[in-house]
């Protein structure tokens, strides 16, 4: 039979392994998204916002931000059939996603941007206005 001290030792060892595996997986998840595959959006407003890319015929939902939040939003990987296509960044204030952001009356749009230029751009949404694009500092 196992003694109580051996059982405690095994439990402590298993707890350490579980903690180590959680810490390790969190570290790798944050390293997967590179700034080159994303845009940075700063929500300086008081409302939650939904962020989209709006093309000529298609729309891509890329994320949401809470008030005063900054996020790296991943760009679609397989959504662009052509190497360089014109799209607009669109921001819609509110809690729910829009099925057609291009027709949303509350939406704010950027000027058209080429998809080749999007990675690494920085955008700021404040007072109902979308400012940008700015290049990420240090690039």
C-alpha cells in the first residue's frame, strides 16, 4: 500500500505538470499571431465596436473591441482571391454583428486600401470617426 506521503507527492507532481502545461500553451498561443498578419485597432470610444473589411462584393468580420480596448485583429487568410484587392475597413458601433455592414447606417468606412498594404496598419476609432491608416511604430 502507498503511504500518505507518497500520494501527496504524486498529487503535487501532477499539479506541477498541469500548471506547466497551461503556462506553456498560453505562451505559444500569443506567439502565433504576428503583427504582419493583422491590423491594430484602438477603440477610443464608449461603445463596443465590430470591425469588418468590406470588399467590392464580400464582407469579412475580423473582430470586436470593447470601449478603450486595443487589439491585433487577424486578417482573413483565404478570403482574397487576387493578390492585391481594394477593401475598406468598416467600424459599426454596437453589441451585435451586422449581416451587411456595407448597408449599416451607423457604419464608418475608411478609404479603399489595397489588401497588400493592410498588414501592420494601425487604426483609431474615436468620436464616430475612423483615423488611419498609420504604420505600426518601429516597422
